[in-house]
């Protein structure tokens, strides 16, 4: 429940700091006074897109903040799932916009994504504005009403899971079928390409090895000469490095007893001697093994040219990718060879998934049909007192192909005249009738959904007098059972029934027009309702009439 609203520097509002209460409250004010501005501020808290034009002229930022009491609504799970601190008696939702265009959202002083704020807002406040009546023309809204009354979440979830399984099976079948058809058309060419790659007998990483071997053979004489020279420098009998080191060791050993520190140096030199001998032997061996072989070089070049040619042909860069192409073609050929059987398997899986989907869909449809009958009866009972005594209201459920929400095509049918045929509600209902229908639907839905706050923005369009009073009584009833209903209205009959009455007004100041909202006292309510009855010139009769309306509403409450 919304218990406090604070707004600063938002369009025409300097500062608004006001408490709100459970039950049925009303907001009145002349056209253009700023009621829509207050709704706009609340929309920001529901995650609506921000605009720097909403910042009051001359200010660097605006703030909208609301405090909610969630103690009766079992919403702790949302806060746990989003790692947000939870305070059931004082949940603070805040939105800030600065002139640079940056918008920030907070829940309980923790920064959150706008999507998170929107998700929470959908659970806290439902705003019904005039344009929302257009939802009556939308099949998905009509279906959602039936689903809410049906309480069919279990059946709907089961159907959606079965539907996803069916769609996946269908997608798998269609993909394989398309691939199979395409591969059949290209089978001869595919077999030729695969045979070409098979014949090449490709080996992973062989390209790099071939390139290195070719480089070695191409420079064989240079390599052999360098190896021979290096080996001679080490191995020459009298002047080679190995013999020189040997002589050095002999000289050190002669004096090792005279200077103990030389023993370590002698050992190090012996280690170097052993290493040099080993290197010398290896250089000799490598030198003998390096020979220029033009025939081998040609063979290696031919093999590398083949690999390069295949890479160009198949638009790849490595032998590994060629091997992957070869294996992919092998799989495609395997699918061609066993394609008929595989197609039958996949088609069977589609049929099984479809049968399962339809079984669950019919179960969901049965639940919806029972709920539709309940909605029909309930709507007739609600609309008769609202001035439609001969109302005809029905919900038509037609079977359609499987869709994400089932196989039911829902249509609300209506007629206000007993001797006329039922037709889609959007085609025959007047503006006033649509307002009453939507209010009745909202009242019915509010009994099935735990929604803390419902705001009606001029839902009384097209009605007046006793009908308006009946609509107000419905809203007051909706405000029971720990709910909060707020109605923005121009009708005195509705304003008089509210438990709490707020007035929005605007004044012209030296710095511009400023909008205000205040809670009215009992006497102020009398004056406001009298003005709504008679206009700016308030007569004694209007005052008396206003008092009568208020007394009547108090008696009704009792």
C-alpha cells in the first residue's frame, strides 16, 4: 500500500509531501490543475522512461519517492531474489533525473536497474487510465482476465513447457528436413569433395612440419657448412675448444692440493668439458645427416601445394579446418544414407510432442471454460446495478492452433439491449459502458490478485448521477481487504464517497505556475463538492446538496 509520496522539482511541482491511506480515496481538481502530473510522477516509480523535460525549469534535478507498506502482501521473495534489503513496513522506491539526462533508480536506498523497478512496480500499483480501456479490444488482455479468474498458473506452466518441447521437436525436424533436401540435391558434388579430402589423408599440424622441412632442405648446404665449421672448432685435435679445455683441467688438477678453492672451479670446468664433447658429437652427427635431396624437396613441395590448394578451395586456413570440413561432409553423407529413417524418427518425435501439447492444452482449456462461465455470471451481476439492466455478456472461446498461451481464442461479447445480438465488445459498447465494464473487470480481478494499490484515472467518463455513485461504491468495496483504491474524478457523486479527499490546484507565482496537492478537511470537502456541483459561484443550495451527498456516503459506509 502506498502510504507516502514525495515529489520535488517535477514539471509544475516545487515540492509535494503527502500521506496516503488505505481504503478508498479520491483526488479532484479542475482540468489542467496538475492531476496528470502527479500520475506522471507515480509512473516514473513504475519504471517509465524519464525525460529531462520533466525537470522543473531552473532546477538541476527532480526526485520522486514513495513509501509502501508491504506487511500484508508476502513480497519478501522478490527482494531476496534481487539481493535488496527488505523492510515490510517501509519499502522506499525512489527515482532521480538530472538535467544531463541521467536517471537513477533506488529501492530501499539500493541502486537498481530500471527493469527491476518496473518489475516491483507492477506488483505494487495498477494505474487504470482512459486509454487502458482500449485493452478491451485486445485478445491477450481478455485471455489474461480469464486466466486470473481461473487461477490456472499450474496448468498454464505445464502447457508452456509442453509447447516449448513441441516447438523444439518441430524446429529440429524442419532443420533436418531442409538439410536433407539440400544435401540430396548436392549429393554428387558432396561425395566428390569428400572423396577429395579423404584421398589427401590429412594429418593435424602437418602443414607446419612440411614448411619447416622444406626450409631446412632449401638451405641444406648453408646448414651443413655451418655445422661442419662449428664441429671443427670444437673437435680439432690440438687447437679445438674441447682439447683446450682438457688442457686447462690438467693444469688445475696439478695445483688443486695447493689451493683448495680451485677444486670447485676444476669441477665446473670438467662439467663444461663433458657438455662440449656432447655438443661436438651432436654437431658431427647433424652435419653428416644434412644432405640436399632435390627429389625429397620436390615431394614435400608437392604435398604442401596440395594442402594450400585444398585450403583455398574450401576457404579455410589450416589443415585442422580441412579435417573438420571432411568430417562434416561425412556426417552429411551419413544423414543422406540414413536420412529417411532419421526423418521418420524426428517426425514421430514431433507427433508425440504435439499430442502431449494438445492433451495439456485441452486440460487448460477446460479450466478456462469454467472460469469464463464464472466471469459471465459475475459481470452480469455487476453491470445491472451500473445502469445496464438488459446486459448480455458472454465469453467466446474458439479453438486455434497451438500458441505460446494455449489453443483458446478468447473474445468478450456484449450488448446492452436484450433484443440485440451479442457482438465483440469493442464494436458495440459506448464510452460510458466501456468504463463500467472495465471497472467491473478490475473489481473482479482485484479479488483474485493481491495488488496493494489501484489508481483509477477518470474511469467515470461518460457516466453521471446514480450510476457514478454505484461506481464509487464498487471502488469503495475494492478498497476493503487491505487494498488501497484511489480515484481521480470530476464527479461529485464519486468524490463524496471517498474516505479521504485530496485536491489538486495550481497557482501563478512570480517564478511561474506551481501545482499543489492537499488533503481536505471536512469543511473543505463540502466546499469542493459544492463547487463541483455548481461551478465557481457556490450557492447555498450547492452547499446543502454537498452536505447531503457526504452524509449519504457516511450512512452507506456504516
